[in-house]
C-alpha cells in the first residue's frame, strides 16, 4: 500500500483576507504568494512559529501582482537560500523597473488605505524577483511535495495555479473570487474573458480535493461550487456588456462597476485605485472580445 502523505495548509494572512498559504508536510514546507509588503514581517513570524525547526523549501507565486508578491523580500531575508518559482512571463515582469515601481507604489497605497504601518524606506525591492521559470504541465518535485503547474491565463498573462500531491490546489485569481456563496461572485478576468472560461475548465479538470483561493481561503470544490463559479463568470460578462451599452463615458462605466462589484468585494482591503484599474481592464476586455454582443446591446438601448 502506498503511504498517503498528508499535507496541512495554513492560511497565513487570513486576517487581512490576503493571499499567503503555507503547505506543510511531515518534514518540510512550501509557501505560496507571500502577500502584501506591509504584512511581510508578520507573515515571516507566523511561518517561523508554525515551522519551528522544519525547513521552508521554496516559494511559489501565482502571478506578479503586488498584493500577492510584494512580501517576498521579507521571506528572502528570513530564508536567504530560498528559491522562488513563477511563470516565465512573471519572471520577466520582475525585471522591469516600471513594474517594480508600480508594485512599490501600490504597496504603499494599500498600507495607507488599510491603516497599516509599513516602513517603506527599509523595503528591499531588489529582493523581489523569481529564480525559476515555470511552464504549464511542469511537475516540480521538492522533497515530500510534487507541485504541478496549471497555466490559468485570464487574470494576467502570468497566472498559474498549483496542484500539490494531486490533492490540494492553490488557485490563481483568474477564476474569480468566492468562498462562502454569500457575497456573490467577484470577477477577476483582466486580460481575457475567453481564456478565463478555459482556465476555469482546466482548474475543474485538475480535480482538486481541496481548493484554496486567494483572498478567500478554503472552499470545497464540489459540483455546486463549479456551477456557481461558471454561472457567476458568465453573468459578469453579461453585466459588463449592459454597463458598456448603457453608460456612455468610461467614468460612468467605472462608477457603475464600483457599484456592482467593488462594494461587495472590498472589505476595506482593496484600494479603490487598484479596483478601478481592474474595472477598466475588464471593460476593455469585454468590449474587445464581444464586439457583436455589445453593438446588439447598444441597439436595444436606443
Ligand atoms: Zn491579481
């Protein structure tokens, strides 16, 4: 009989509805999406408390957004030997000065808006990079763990989800956000709706037994859950087409997006500036991918 290797998953920054998950085996552990810069020191302290003398083997990044990765320098300072894995596209983003400046700016804004103290002058931005590029289908063997890479483009070009030991999934943000079926589905397809539909299908086909979603935590990926996500995603596209057709200016469209999506997603933790950037991206994406549906909706409006 094959001995089942059980892993334990900790939602490290749950109190800020963050993105950081620690997957712990019997002898070692791996970390996913260290999270917000202002929370980096807290994340390191919590991980150390859980691990004791166990080693931290690696860090995996689901994509290159500041709220998922900006705490990486603190992790590197605590575990100087550690290697960070990310999609190849994400590896390139970390090499771009402008992108890094934006991450720093957004990290500062997030700290201010959520009233967290952050010593940004001490921030070691040069430690924010990935060492190992990942490709779809890669299976990374690390001690007790096999981490399978599932490309999930849609939120960003660099989004990937991870399936650990064919059992536990840490999903990217592409498929959208939902945990408790109460707040409603929150969309996150910034660069492509069509690829997001495909990514959601691939996530489902990976057949995880447990699914951990950024900003939400553990969900049970049963039939009800997948139906909910698929319906939520499709309904969002229809809603955005309605907004595009009924609001003549971008400003009005964004205000309407805030009304429909931001208020239920925000929990005070999502800076308005970041939401508005995302809203603009989703409006643009739907307009570009569904020109015919949009002109039909506009002609009905008249
Ligand atoms: Zn993101």
